[in-house]
C-alpha cells in the first residue's frame, strides 16, 4: 500500500471547494509565480534561431524517450484515440482546445498530433508566463523548448506573441490552448471556457478543433498513491467562425458550441448528466 500524497489530497480539497463556490478558473497547484516579467528579447516564439531549433530537437527526443519509459512502467497510458481524421481534414492552421487536468495531457496531445502524420504542420502550445520564466524543475526543458508560446504581462512581449500566433496559423500550424485557463488535477468534468482561444480563431479565420480527454482508473497505483488514469482522446469535428457574425457574436457562438461538444462527450462517456456540486 502506498500512502496518498498530501499535496494531491490538498489539491483535491481545493478543487472541491472551488467547485462548490462556482470558481472554475483559479489555480489549485502551489506553482511559484513568474520570477520576472518576460521581455520581448527573451523568447523566440517561432524558434527561428539555430540554437533554439537544436534545443527543440534534443528536448523532444529526450521527452519522447521518457514517455515511452512511463508507458512501459504503466505510469502513462493512452487507451484510445478517436477522431484523428478531423486533424487531417483541416488544411489551414487551427486552434485545438483541450481540457486541462494533468501535465501529461500535453504529452497525450503531442502523441495524437504526431499520429495524424500531418505534413508541414507543427503543434504549438500556449502556456502561462510563470511556466516559462519559473517552470517546475521536472518540466523545465519542455516549457522552454517544446514549441511553447508563453503569454506575458509585458505589453511589447504580448504584441510579439500575438503576431507570432498570426504567422504560425497562416503557415498552417496548429496551436493548442487550454481554454479552462487552469489545470485541475484528474478533474473529469468540462469547465466554463475563456474567450482567448475563440478570439484567435475568429481574428485569424481558422477553425476550432475541440478535443476532450476522458479517463478511467487503472489498477496501477502511482508514486502519489492514486490510481493511474488511462486516457481516451476524443478529437471532434472542426468548428468554423461564421462570416455573418461580428467578433463578439462569433466568439460566444464558438465558445458555446465547443462547450456543448465537451459536455456531450462527458455525459456519453461517464453515463451521467453534467452537474457541478454547489
């Protein structure tokens, strides 16, 4: 028997408390704040510099080897991936939305994207500023080198971010955004969505590809004392902006459609109606 980790129990209590209060976007992890405000010259969003290309290549190679080891040890498991053809269907750039419940869901999305074998497309991820300036030690290389797009409180850096997003989408790449904003560990329900992902979609005239990952507990107990979850990656039909709607209407429409898709997957997979405790 492995004792359940104290920090995971605390996180679960926080999640329960926030759900009861109707607060769905607050952080529940004790992550350190940003160590500095990110300056424009500190981030190469498109990885144009040779040194950053080399770092990306090496880091991806190391991480994929690590993921294979985790799979072998049954500490990471993707049981099914459904809807890969929806990735292949999109010929332009796209925004991928996904629920955020574990640091490893990023690995799952990378594996699904690679499995689609999309030529001339790369997957980028939007992350919060602190994950770039002050990343958790075990994920530092990934946060710095694996096609991450850090947000920033610095207005000039944010301008550079926005321009990079525009150019990456024009080049046909996919950008992964967690529209729930924060990570809630092993939380299975879809949470209310923020506008950002849908604004990028409308502004750049690219589709949203909603992805919702569902989970089942395995009989393997992880180092934290909890059952390892096996993932079911559900990729769904792309949702396109409506040229007859204005920006605000489009954002709201896309956001509601995305949430309805997630809700439908949740209720079908877990065989229960979506209901929040309050």
